[in-house]
C-alpha cells in the first residue's frame, strides 16, 4: 500500500512540474506536450530506479525509446495521409496502426528481445 501511495505522489509531482514548465513556454501548445508523455515516462523511470534498481530502469528506458520511435513513424505517416492526401481521420489512424505495430514488433524482435 505504501508503494502505491509513493507512486501516486511521485508521479503526480513530476507530471505537475512538467505541466508548469509547459505552461511557461511559448507557444501554449507545448503545455499539453510537456504535461503528457515525457512526464509520465520520467515518473515511471524514477520509480523504476527507486523500486527495482538502475538495471531494470535501463531496460524500461530502452523499451520507451523503441516505443517512441515507432510512435514517431506512426505520427509522421498519419500526418502525411491527413495533410497531403486529405484522408479522413479515422481511416488514416486505423490504417497506420499496422505501421506502428510492424515497427514496434520489428524493434522488439530485432533489438529488445
């Protein structure tokens, strides 16, 4: 129970710090960016170091990096379909899920496993 409370407090503090940083920066669209993925990732890694050690946290960080690369490809291709080829949002995002899955599995099989 104490571990859950610690995770809640540490995660909330890190998310709040990044949200405050995003609120200070210009343009304001950065607020959402800094309030989401980086803060959750850093909270997860901080807790992994504290609870499970540096070795486990390094494995988590490697997995997060691979996931970020797969998501970058997904976002770029989806954006291209939406902006250049004027696809509707639902078909574009659903179609590129196959790209994300392929890259994710490829990185996991080729590097992470």
